[in-house]
């Protein structure tokens, strides 16, 4: 029995793709706001210190290289979005590439899990930054507690509908991009050349190649938010044109912001200071130039950025899970809850993110997210290259380059983590095994005696 059957068996795409709101409810500006909202929320605030710990003073270059990797990756998503715009985004891309069945279910769940991990990463970062100006007590308790509270607020905003999500994302995007621009300009003006040591690490030696590549792998999380846009494809105005444009614009905006900000941080703090303030490096970098007022200013911008990131991520992840439910790739239970599938999947998504926020620290949350995302990303490129070349006009060299870049940084990241934090590799392997095993069992639940799977999509 082949669980990876194609959908050339009379199966049709659902009219609403698991989404209960009307099409064309998101403008190009709204889509860009959602993409940058996730990227900036999860990026420079959460990952600067961790990237510095791996790449030394070359961490600004790691962010730049990550933008290049994301740029190559985005090519596949732009091509797929133009061909198959859908509110299922990555789930629908995988369906077109691998057909309905186990492979699509497993890989789509990898993406979904990485999205929820991203929510918990950003939520916990929100709590970590807020505690820099509000002394509530033990950070080990209050950082996750504040993150959980933010997730609850994000749920309420998403429950209100697309209009509120877009309005909130647009306002927050303007505030945080403007605030970060001010920080970057003044931070560069106060930067000291003495803080740049030509790539020296904390021990005074050059960072290793694998350490630098691991930092690139981690920094890719700062850009993966562009996939949020693909998950909203069915709701974007003129999706065949605007989905790809929104992806390119979002990556371009964030790459410039990340490079300038990381250079400003490197110029205002020594590498040791950056690593010591790992989870709130931007807040500490503002103090030399702005003093206590700078700390407050940066924390407020971080709170806005992380809040908008969580709101946008809940929006996209819940829609992706709704799509997987209508595709019968995952089981769905109402559990007595009223409302459409979209609301149910939002509840599951937020509850999962809350659990991760409580159980894992920022370093391990980021590591889990990088591993799951890169595996799924490689599968997207491979499926486009091997299975859709006859249906979509692509440049194979760009797709192959994207695969090679992903594989190189993933191997380097796993190598570094194997010596620094092997537990996270065991957790990742166990989670992958559970997803694969559970998906195979679920596929058997709707496989007939003749070996054919009932994969007709539900409304």
C-alpha cells in the first residue's frame, strides 16, 4: 500500500481550504505586515545573543548570510505561491508535490510544529524583555508566565477576525520598524570601533566554521516568517501576483533591519557583554548610547515587535492546521467547542505554544525550531525540483542551491548541538519519531480493505 498517493483520483481542492473567512481580505500591505511581524518578532530580539555565542564577532555576517539562504529558499515558495495560492500555504504545496498521504502529513506537521515553536520563542522573548523594566520577581517564572499571557491576548485578537489582525499588524509594524530605525541610526552613531575585533570569539580565537554555520542556521529563524505569507495566500488580494511580491518585500525589509541592528549592537557592546545578555542583547546595547531611557525605549519596541509576531504566527499556524484537517492529514475533534474548524485549530495551536513556552528555555526553543524548519524546507525544494518541474517553470540551479545551503547549515548546527546540548537532539529525534508514527497510524484509520485511502477533503 502506497501512502503517498497523488491526488489524481478525482479528489478536489476545497472551496474554502479550511478557512471560514472570505477571500481577498488581506491587502499586499497587510500580507507584508504579517510577514515582517513574524520575522522581526522572532529575529533580532530573540536570536542576537545566541548567534554571537556561536559566531563570535562575525554574528552580523551570520545574519546577512542567513538572508542569502532565505533568499534562495524564497524562490521555491514564490513559484509555488504563484501556482497554488491557498490559505493552506505550505500544506497545499506539499500536497501538490507529494500527494495526499503520509509524506505530506509528516512534512506539513514539521512545518506546523516549527511555527508553533516560533510562537513560543517570541512569547518567551516578550516576557524576557518586559522583565528588564518591570521587576516582578523570578525571571524563571515570570518570563514564561508573561509569554502565556501574550498568547492568550493573541488568541483573542485572532478570534475577532482578519480585519482586526490586519489592523493590529499594520499599526505594530509601523511602530516597531520606525523604532528600530531610530535605534539603529543612533546606535551606529555611538558605536565604538574598539568593540569590533575582526571575528574574535570570547576566548580570543577565531570562531570555527561549523560554529559560524550553526549561527547561520539559527539566524534563518529570523527570516522564516515569510512562509506565514504563503499560509494566507487564499486570503490575499490578487494572490498570484501579490503573494510572491509580499515574500520578496518582507525578506528585503528584514535583511536590511537585521544587518544594521546587529552592527549597532556589535559596536555598542563587547562580545562578552552581548553573550552575557543573551536573551535581551538589544536592550543592553541601547544603554551606552541612550542610558536608562534607551533601555525603556528598546524594551517597548521589543514588546511591540514580539506581540505582533505572536499575533501573526497564531493567524498563520491555525490556518495551516485547519487545512491539514480538511485534507484528512490530521485528526480533528471539536471537543464540544462551538464555531468553525479555524477556531478549534486556533485553540489547539495556542495551547501547544503555551506548553512549549512553559517547558523550554529560549535556547532550546530556538534549536528545535531550526531543526524542524530546515528539514521541511529541504523537502519543499526537493518536491518542487523532482515532482513539479513539468508543471511549474523554474530555474533548477536556484532550487539545487537552496537545498545545498540548507543541508550544509543543518549539518553544522546538528554537529555543534551534539557537543554543546545533546539533549535537544534527543528531544528532536523523539518528536520526529512520534510525528511519523502517529501519522502512519492515522492514515491506516481511513484506509479501506482494498488498500485505497479515503482522502476526500472535508468541508
